[in-house]
C-alpha cells in the first residue's frame, strides 16, 4: 500500500511543527547543557556542585506547589476549547490560581528561611537566589502555548533566555567561590522567558485577557487536585531522593549521584519534545474520536519506547567513557550509579505512554493518582534502608525499582479497564 506523504503531512502538519519547535529547544538545551554542565562540575568541584543541587532540590518543592499540576491540566483544557471566550477564561483562572499559590509559597519560604536556617551554617543566600526559578515558572505560561499548539513561541523565548544564561556562566563563574552566580544563572532563564512571553501574549493574543473570579480560581484548583497529588507523589521519589540522600549522607555523595542522574536526565529529555507536543494533540483527538486516538498512542508507544531502549543500552555499556568525557577526573564513583540509572529512559518512556498519554486523556485521573501515590510509598519504604546500606547507589536502586513498579501498575490498570495498546 502506497503511503500518501502529502496527506500525512497535511493531517499532522501542526503536530509535526510543534515537535520540531520543541526538538529545537531541546537540541539547544543539549548543546548548552553539554557545554555548561562539564564546565560547572569541574570549576565548582563535587562538594560545591552537590550543595547547589541539594538547594535546587529543596526549591523544587516550591516549584511543585505553584505548578499544582497545571502543566498537565492547562494544555489539555486550552486544547479542548477553541472558543476565544472559554480559552480566555481558562487562561485567566489558571494564571491567577498560580499567582495565589505563589503568594502562599513565598510566605512559607520566608518563614522557613527565618526559622530553620538563620542559626545554621547553611548559606541561605543560595536558596534565595534559586527561588527565582519558582517565580519564573509561575509567570512563564508554557502550558498556554502548548495548549494552542504554538510551540514556536516557546522556542524563541527559551533560546534567548538560555543563551544569556550560558554567557553569564562562562563570564561570572570562575571558581567554587562563585557558587551564588552559578545558582542564579541556572535559575533565571524561566524568569527571562516569562517576561518575554508576556509581551508575545499582549501583542498576539489580547483576546485572552479577562477578569478573574474567586469561584473560577477555586474550581480550577479543584479540577487539578488529583493531578497535583500525583505530581507530589512523583516528586517524592525523584526530587526527595536527592534531599533524603543529602540529609543521610553529605553533599559530596549528592554531587556524585546528581552528576550521574544529570547525565541520564539530559539524555532522557531528548524524547520530551515528542511527549509534550503529542499530549494536547491526543487530548483533542480523544474528545473527537477515541478509536483514532488509541491508534495514534499505539504507534507512539513502539516508536518512543524503542528509541529510549537504545539510549538505555548505550548509557549502560558506555557509562565509564561518558563519565570520563563529561565529568572528568574525580567522579569515578558516578560510573556505577550511571549504570544503575541507565534503565530509566526506557522504563520511564513506557510509563509516560501508559500514564500521561493514555490514562489522563481517558479520564483516569484518580487511578493515575493512586498509582503514583503508591509508588511514592514504595520509594520511601525501600529508599531509607537502601541509602543507609548502599549510600548513593542505594538511591539509584530505589529509583529504578519505583519506576518499574509505576510502569507495571499502569499496564495492569489499563488492562483492567480494557484499554489495550
């Protein structure tokens, strides 16, 4: 059967354009990260690098709270409504809900810094400069651009913001004494991107502006609650692993672990443009034709999981070479950690298709939330003893076991609901 490439391109031109735009962002991020990441781990040293990552993990809790699951519900809600008035209502309610959460978050941040850190030896100034990330993520409405499937705007603002960050790192970070600049320059890109995006919104989408209502904001928070709970649970076995490791060991061990996990995460994010672009597409297709949406998900499953399987194999067998090239001398302990974590790109790619791309568009929010919550419990149960006995390697093992549990549980749930890929 002859394939009509012109028909396929016409049918999926917007999806392909969005994937290309997001791949451009990720391609740029790869280049910039593979330039700055090796530079920072060498200039800062493993201990200072570990301190920054530990502080970033603490700040991630505030980012998580202010996101409140809107990074998933936002694009879905925006994509399902082409009506200008409805789209503006959703935009306004989500943005002001995030601003409300930012106010609560900032108040808690100030109290925590005042009570818990004023008499400790920990440098609170590092936390303060890193808090710019939280503000940036609130004012940068990436979820809106994803929802209207206009990713080129995200591409433009990210290019500008991240390029400025890299230039600043090479100019201002010359030794471990410049750790505050290192933290700030890594945190500021979302803030810069957010400021630029508001200019784009005002110029190109003036119709989305409308007055918020407390009733609308409250309903928006209620609708995203299940996703928020599952997102919190996800971060318990991702972000919290770094925090727990830091409290149970020291920032040097955190440095070794974070360096290995950073490599895995950077490589894994190569497939992120696809998942970010197809999610609103699947959500919109699902509202029109569930059978066609399921067929699309099935094709995506084989493509996505196959690509990540290749990545996992490469990471495992070439871990020593990769660590030597990217991290240099002094990070030998990261090699075994990288080999343990190498399975994650494949396992997470499968769980992403089963969970975010299938369960959520099918409306299985509560089931998704329950699985993630159970996974967080599994991670805590095995995490503490693993870290106690195996230090950083234990954290890696607990992460792999938890992600495998997530994937299996999602597969079982979809089979139970007779939603088979």
